[in-house]
C-alpha cells in the first residue's frame, strides 16, 4: 500500500493532549499498559486458534520482549500474538469513539489528574500513555493469517501515518522514541522493577534485551548479560492458582488495579476454590467505590473467565446475578470445554453451579463485612 497520512479527529487530539500533559507523576504506567495490551493480543490469538488452527501453524512459543537501545534512545515492547493489519491499525490506534472521548474528558475534569491511571485503562486509551514518555511512537505489526506487515507512526503532531513494513514473524512491536528526560526507562533494572511492580502475574514470560550491547564487551560481562536476558522478569504464576498464604496483600491489590484499572486498592479481596461437583478457582474483589458506568444499562458487567489457563472472555455476566455486578474478578475452571463460546455458556450446567457457588460466597463475605462497622 502507498504510505498514507491521516489526521486525528479534533476530540481525539484534545484527549491525547490531556493524557500526555496532565500534571501527573506516574508516567511509568505506560509500560504496564503496553505489556497488558501485548498479553491481550496473545490471549486473542490463543482463543481464535482453538477454532482456526491455521493461525497457530507456526507453533508459537508465547512471549513478550522488551528491548532497550541506548544509542537510538528507544524502548520497544514486542509480542507474538494476533497482530494487526492496516485496517486494524487505523481502527485501534487512529480512532476512538467520540462518546468515549467526551466521557473521558468529563471524568478527568471531575476526578483530576491523579486519577489518570484509572481513567486511561477504563476508556481504552492505554496505548496512548506511551506518549507520556516518547515524542514519537512506531508500531510494526503482522496479523496472523495474513502475509503483509504494516507500520503505524505518529509524533503527536495531530496526525499519523500507515505504510507497508517488513516483519519476520506474526505479532506487534511498539517502539517508543524516548524524550530526553525519560531515558531512565532504558535501564534494565528500572524496567525489571516496573515489571515486578505492575505485571508480575502476566501469564506469558517477559524478557528484557539490551539491543545496543557494546561490541568490545568483556566475555564475562557478555555471559552475565546473556544469562540475565534468558531469564523472564516475571514469575507468571496466576494469583488465583497460588495458595493465598503465599500472596502478599499488595500483590492482590496490584492485580486488582490491572484487572479493573481502578486507582484505589479493593475494599475486600476474596480468593477461594470450588470443589466437589464442579472444581474452579476464583479471585474476587469488592471495590471501594462504584464504577462510573455501573448504572449504564448498555454496559456489560461480569467476571473474566479462563478455562485451564486459557482466556475465554471478560465481562462474562452469567457468572454473577446482575445485582452483584459491582464485584470484579476472575474464574478459572477445568470443567468447561476449551472451545466454549459465550452462547454455549448460557445453557451450561457448570456455569450455573459456579454462579451459585460464587453468589453464596460473596453473600457470606458481605455478611461478615456488615459485622465490622468500624472497618466497613
């Protein structure tokens, strides 16, 4: 395709300006958002691959790679997930529903800049957090099931370009050309700390590579660096699979924020297992405050569902009665088929049993909370 340049719509440009220039100190969350997007892309590829086997013909070893290039002053985040074609790039990175943009502006006005981490995730603009630390962002992507790769690029000058590109494998690489005052994110240990802080529970290994290693590097230094680069930065163990006595409260809190994009810790955390007729693991949270769109009838509310560690979908409203739609969390069951669809869930006896168990558990926790009026 010929290189084409498109302008951001006026309301999008205004929103991006708010994201980038709000007086707000936690610029580091850009990495959380990019890793989360990479994980989602792999989730989508795995899910589609259940029914479209040809998408996974390359037998992928799922992973997320972070590469720092000190000479180029760039940081990249790559995945081998679903990937995007030119239309996807334009839809996902070039446009945002104007209704969502207006709601974002209103929410930011009401809550202020300190709530930006929450709002960025809630309104689906996490990718644009990259511009808080970069003056130019380049995305190169190749969609599974296709042969062509494409490049999306913007320097926040009010427009973006889409053009042909080269990419060996499927997936997406997002390269941030860092601002002069943001070069701390080229440091391995800074990146490792952020991964541990925000993304330790991501299901796929996250690796770091120094792309501009010195050519005259000492053999012992090279060996040490390569050993470090071969080790994932994250532990990858799903929190709901770990014994609750082994999980710190702050780990639960960070996972909750990742899941919900809430700015605050949860009011209550409920890890539990279902045993007997139906076996499942669940990790539920009761937020401190009602979500801004809790009472919007068109907004789907529900839990995230996994089947044997494979992501099936979020906002699965069949796992909870509507009057408990404020509850957040994940459910993982081995008693459902991997190729389950949302339509199949409606008539599934396992889902009904899980729903009953979760409802009983949440109600019992609420009863206990009611007894502690000083705390709640």
